[in-house]
C-alpha cells in the first residue's frame, strides 16, 4: 500500500493542474459528487497498482505528474505564444521511451482501467442528477413533467395542433434503433462484466455507512484489481453468433424491464390518477432491430447457417423471458371467482385450453383452486414453454395469438371491476410482447449490390442448378440467404425478418435483382418469403441521384404489390459513413439533408408513407452526436413520427447499459420524433434551410474541394496507414467483420469507414469530423452570417456543436507526433493548418475562447481526461515508431514485434475508453 504522503487529493484527481496544484483561470471545479467519485476511484486504482508492483505505481505517478503538467501548459498557453512551454510533455515522452515494452503494457492497462472508472463516475453522476431532478417534480401541480421530455413534446403538440391531431401522431410514433455488429466497441466482454459490477457498487455506495461502507470498498478493490489484471484484448475475434450476446446482454440488463417503464411514465402523466386503472394511452412505440448475424456486406463470416442460429438464439431467449414474466404475473393473479367473476370469454378460453391439454389445465387447477384468471395465465405460460420446444399441439402460432389470450384475461378483469389487476403488471407484460414479439429484434439482412448482380450472372451462365457448370460458392450462399430468411419468417413470423437492404444502391435494377433472387431460391411460389427491399444510398453521387432511382423503383411490380399491401409504406436508407469518407463531413452533412428533403417531397407527391433509415455511427465523422437534436433538425416530412437509426459498439452500451439512462435516451428521442411534426418546428427548419441555402452552397463547394485535395494528394492512402494505427486496428478482436472490403490500404475506396474514423481519432486528429470546414468558412468570410445561422438553423447549430466536441478531443502536439511517422511534410502541413483554421472559425461562430467553454461539465470532463489520454497516445506513437522502422535500421524480432503490437492494441482500447468514441 502507498504511504500517506503519496495519496492523491480529490482536487488533484479532478483538476487539470499546472503541476503545483493550481488550475487555469478558465477552469471550473467539477460537481462535488462527481469530484468525490473520481477521487475515490483514483485512490483505489493506486492501491491496486501499489499492491501489484510498487515500481509500477511510482512510474504511474511520475507519468501522471508529467502529463498533468503538460496538459496545463497546453491549455493555459496564450494562442499567440510562438514557442509554447512543453517541458511536461518532453518529460512524459522521455519517461515512456525509457520504459520497457512489458512495463509500458502494464502502464497502458492501468490508464485504461482509470478511463473505465472515470466513465462510470460520469455515468453515476448523470443518474444522480436525473434522480435529484425527479425528486423535485411536484406531482400535485398539473402540467408537463420537466424530466420526461415526451410529456413536454406532447403538450406542445396539443397546443399547436389540438387533441385529435396530437393523439393521431402519438399513435403513429415509432422509435426503431437497429443494433449492428460494426466493430466499434473496443472493450472485450469480460471487461464489460467487471465494469457493470463496479457501476452497481458505486451506485449504492452513497447510502451506506459503517461496516457496509467498508465492505463496499473491499468489493470495489476486488473488482478494480481484477479489471487491471484482465487483458483488455480478447484472445480471438467473436463469431457472429457470439456477437448476438451484445443484444442479449442489453435485453437482460435493461430493455425488457425498462421499456414498460417508459410507457408507464407517459401514462402516469397523461392519465394522472387513472393511470393503471384504464386502457393505456401510450402505444408500444419502441421496436428494436438487428443486423447482427444478418449483415453480410463484406463479412464472409455471416452465412445463411449463422443467420438461422442467431435468429433461434434471439427467439429462444425472448420466449424464455416471456415464460418467466407470464408465470410471475400468473402466480400473483390470486383473485377468487367470487370477488372477481370471470367473463364468458375467459371461460371460453379456459374450455379451449382444457380441450388442448387436460394435463396443463389440471396442473393449473391444482395450483389455482377457485382462481380462474390465475389458472388461465399459468396455462398461457406453459404454452409459451411449448413454443420453445416446438410442440405443435400446444405452441402458439405467433405472438399475436399470445397477446390475444392476454387481452381476454385483461378484459375479464376489467369487467369484473379489478381494473388495477387488468392494467397493472398484466399491461406491462402486454407491452413487452408488443415491443419484442417472439423474435426480440427484427433481423435485417444486408448485402452489396454487386454480389447480387454477380450471382445472377453466374446463374444465367451456368443454370440455377448448375446444369451448364458449377455455380460459384458465393452464388450458393446468396440463394441460401433467402432460404434462411424464409425459414426465420416461418418460425418466428413475418416481423422477425422481412427487410433486405442493398448497400451501394445505384439503380432500380439493384432492387429487381434482389426480388428475382428471392424467387429463384425456392422451387414453390408459396415458399417465397415476403420481403421489403430497402435501397441504401451512401455515396455522394448516389445521394444526389436518389429521387431519380426511387422513381424507377416504384415501377417494379413487386414494389407496387408491397405498397398496396402495406398502405403505401416505404423505407429508404441513407448512409452517413461512406458519404462522409467520400465527400468530407461538410458536404456529406449538407448532401444528406438535401437528399432527405428531396426524398420527403417525392414521397409526398406519390402518397407514400415514408420511413427514412439513418445509417449513423457513434462518432461525429459517421453522423454521430445527440440523436434527439439530429431528429429536430430533419427536413419537413422526413420523420413522420418514425425515427430509425443504427446503433453500434460503444453507443449501445452508453445509451442502453444503465436503466435510468436508457429511459432518458428513449424518452428524449421519442420526444424529438413527436415534436418534429409540430408546425413551429417544421416552419423553422424549412424557413432557415431556405434562408441559408446560399451560405450552405458556398461552404459545401469550398469544403469539398479542400477535402478532395487532401485525398487526391499522391500516396495519401499509404501515408494514412503509416501515420495512424490503421493496420493495427484491423488486428483488434472486436468484431467478426473485416476492416477492409478485401483490398489493402492502398485503396481508400475499399477501406471501411469505421477504421477510417477510428484511426484518425486514435491519432488525436479526428480529421473525419471536421476537415474542410475551416477553409470553407475562411473563403465564405462572413462571420456574422455564420453566427446567425448557428443561432437560427438547427441543422447548422447541431453540426457545429458536434464539431466543437470533436475538436475538444484533438491535440495538435500529439497529432504532430503521429504525422511525423509518415515523413511527408506537405500532407502533415495540410492537416495541421486545416485543424488550426477550423478550430479558429468554430470558436468564433460559437463564441467560445476554447472548445466546450459553454458546456462546463462536459468540457471539464474532457480536459480531466486529456492528460491520461496523452500518456496513452505518446505510448502508442512510441510503439508505432518501432514498428515503422525502415529496412536499413535495426530489425525487430518476431517476439519484439508481437510485444509492440500488443502494446498498441492496449493503447487503442485505452484511448477509445478515454475519448468515449471510436467509430
């Protein structure tokens, strides 16, 4: 253990210091509870490091002191200082260079552990603040609940549109997050489990005292010790079937129990004292989807066999959860027939159950003598169990039949005067079934348009059954995919798997290809599954041509048939990732907004009920940022009370890992989705888009030229792979999906956007989020108009705020170290000068002197993290430099290379945890 004079104080733990314990004039102290939690975690971590190795603790403290000094020098220096003081950074670099690779690995793991703990402290603080705000709400005062954004949004709809229209919009409400397996979560599963246990210990700590508090601290020590001693890098990449555990974990930890609470909270406000005694007002609007185990675009590990396994895994887990929940509801439904007489419909259902299985009804009667409601529900639970076992005599055909039986019980209770029993836990169960069905998530299949075209060419040349020569393995796999989709539909219902997304949609022919392959995969027409083919427009040219392509798509007979069957519903997906890598962040943002506006108008002209599916990532360079603000910035007619987007990697864990924060996130997005239809919001978006159209065009042109100038610089792609850990990120075992679409780093076209964004973030440059904006603003030159647009135009203000947050995580001192690895002064200068120019203009537009000045808690939290991220970044550069040595220098042995690669992977995981975004 450390002695007393080595202990770190709370202030030391939570302030960016100048090395003497003082803070810069622009800094603010963190809220007390967050301050205390971070100090506690740092103290416990230091205890763990000291127990492991006193020398490691001394090295950790020395490095920490150096980077804290360096950070203070960096943040407190005057912008006009031509030779800033960088003594602290120099000392940190020297210390790291003088540390053995093995010890550097341990240091990286210690710093990564700190970031996990810091993230938990911030999460704990957000939960605490929400609870405090909830506690201050006066339920006696009629009005909106300021904590529940849905109530505020609905109140505004009532005021602007009246009760009838507001109710109509509420019934249409749908929030559809689609969980993907894109490899942006840099933590391994074993680490996540420990993090969640530490979170639970921190959450209960404030209410403890005496021996209970001591025991809590002992358990925290245990978990932090185990976290540090656990390798942050998994031994192997997960299989797609294993990746499905991401959804199962979130489902068990939060979603299954949390979703009814979201609905209930709105009902409590809407219905007041009648809540839980009358039919609910809140519809089941949350409908999760998944690409895990079904997205085969560029992932050869996702096969038809895998899709079937994953679907079975989801449905079995879902049914088991419903069995448990239904059994619990049934066992508690102990109302006697004398106090709660069953309705004729309930007695009829009981008779039907007896005809189906006297074994089940006899058992239920034994348990529930004279309690018919209870007996019926227990048989319903047994039938769910039979559904898992595929017992044809007893199983439910689909979830609708299950819900219908629950409705019979609910109506009987209501008619008998037992309203609280009818609309209490039983309603929660109905909501759960309506939300998740028997399938848990709606699986969506995705494949590249070229794969379909090549499969059809192969079939035409060799015959469907290989009559004129053997078909390619990929062709067999494509046909098997449709058969797997059909099998999932037959087993779990149409909702379980009916969407088929075509990435890189170029023309209506791409859609025709999918429908043709779907037919060819089956011998009998009645076996062909129902599918909705969704075009995905993702590159700049495709976004610009989207309306013309859609005009041709709706002429396809199969599409016309589906429009007729669904009441003219149609879904279109827009890709934020490739458009950003293709055109740069400014042009991509404006092109996507323009495409949404044009597609919405096109849909309205054809009477199509449109759903736009947003393929957003977690990072700003892939359309990331607060989802609720993104919704409110959408063009008129592009939301229609439905918001669908991809959620992946670290975003899933951050938004849905904690029950309180999950409720907050879902309510926030749902509120924005409702509010986007308010006339005032629609008018503002339309008016401001028109007002600043000329400004947007000029920014677009200048930023696009600047971005392409960088990408088209000779040998840019290989330089990019040298100055960032691009190649090493591909070695991270964080997803089954390859980092590249089959080609090397010589081609940016085939590099996936996630490693593009991830790599720039690791190099502390975040280029994918902002490059080109500074030049565009400089050429435009009208600061007053830019400031006005920031104040008035939701799209522009959201975009600028996201970039400011991204810039807050950059560091030009560290960036120079990475860029120096490439020996290309011309490219380095382009990046650094554009970074400086963008920072200057963004700060002027926002009115800040430094990034996030006006967002005190977030800005300070990032500044607190910066020294620790700096230490990891310097360590990563050292390892990269060793691996990038030229042939004429000392060669590394294979074991040395392996050590440096492992060190890089440790730092990648740590930097991702510190910056809290990857891809």
